């Protein structure tokens, strides 16, 4: 059931006001563009499963989607490849290691375990049926846009910054290829994966994208049925297991909502059937999750008594 709208408005405003002056964390620096974003930016937004939007702060500032993109490409691959094959090839388990871990691959016979870590996300991209990398990229961008209910665009600044520094991911892509868990040309998959991370969204977009999952695959703002409702449980299961990387268990324990973070500073959490909460603040903790966005999302969830468990 969707909580009282006045209570949602109050929760969003309070979460923003209460954490606006919090300190701690640091912008991601391994991607030069991200290091240059104003660390004081802070937005909070809720979109309900019936399409109402509640926002506070810099909720209309565009930032890099980064790893949150993994959720939308995962939905696309689940739909186009089929759940049994997708699950078999990519997996649904936490790795227990950082999001760009090579060790996790070595420990598990080069199986990525999760589509929400870099290895699994590149494997996922390679699985999306397409005749060319451009067609695969177009499908991914269309999917992000359908989730957001508006045309999402690539940032050339973010993309150039990432493509010229993504050597670690290229190494992972070759490891996947040598292990038989990369299903297209590895450098093409890495290039398309890097683009999917380099699109720009606002906190309001992010909440709408999450609300599309909360509303059983139907974007509640645009009205478009974006994906099959049968994919909601596996999407949420994957987010629960690995959405916040090594902090996923603590997040499930303390917040109780499937979530996903990105090194751009975005965090998304979903209460199925009800609403999505998004927040954005660039400084990250050591696990790669936004310090302030985690607090803001947790506060909104708690104020509205939302917890799937
Ligand atoms: O591949 C990378 O490292 C980045 N493009 C995305 C990583 C990321 O967002 C991890 N999330 N917290």
C-alpha cells in the first residue's frame, strides 16, 4: 500500500534537511570526471507506484548513472535471453569482494556470480542479442530511457573519461573471455558497458526508474509497460544480494529494501508495489556507496515504515 502522500513529502524533505550538512566520504577518483563533480550536491526523490513525484534539494541535477545501469541492462538481458539461461550464465550470488574484483572471478571458475558487479555486467552486455555493438548499445539506451520515461543521453565527458582509464575492466573482460563467460568480443562488451555507465540521470529519473520496478514493470509516469512483470522478483533478488556490493548484507539488515548504488553518487531503493526512493551525493564510502545518499534513503524508508522483510 502506498503511504499517505503528506507523509512521503515530509519524509523526503526531512531526509534532505537532516543530512544536508553531513560530511564524510570522498568522490570516486579512479574516473577523473567523477572527481570533478561538486561534492556538496545532494538530491532526494520518491516516485510512487501511481506516478507521484516528491523531491528535495538538487533532484534535477544530472549525474553519471554508473553501476546503477547494471539493473536496466540486467532486465534487458533477462527478457531477451530468458531467465534460466541468464541465471545459469551470470548468477545471483554475492561475491563478497569489491565490485571490480578479479579475485572473485579466480575463486569461482571465472563465473561472475552477479550481474551487478563489473564482471557480471560485462558478461550481461555480451549476452544481449544484437548484430553489432551499436545495436546492443541502442537497445541498452532505449531500455534506460523507457525506465526513466524520457530520452536518456550519453555524456561524452563521462564516457571519454572512462574509456581512456578503464584498463582494469578491460582486463576483467579478457579474463571472462578466457574463462568462457564472455559471449561477444570482450573489448566491444567492455566499451558498451562503459557507455552504459556514462549516461546522465537526475535523482528524479532514478526514482522513476525504480518506480517502474515497484509498479511491476510499468513506468507509472509515462504509462509504458517497460518489461514483463515476471522479471520483478529476480531483479529484486539480484539487487538484494549484490546491489550495494560488500555492504549489501548490512543494507538488507538495516534498511530492508533492495537497492543499487553507483560510483557517481546515486542510490536507488525499491519497495515493491509501493514506491522507489533515490538519492544522490558524490562522496563515497570505501565500499563505493554514497555516504549521504545511503543515509537519506535509509531515513525515508524508516520514516515510512518500508521494509520488505
Ligand atoms: O566500471 C566501473 O568501475 C564504473 N563505470 C562503475 C562502477 C560503479 O558504479 C560501482 N558502484 N558503486
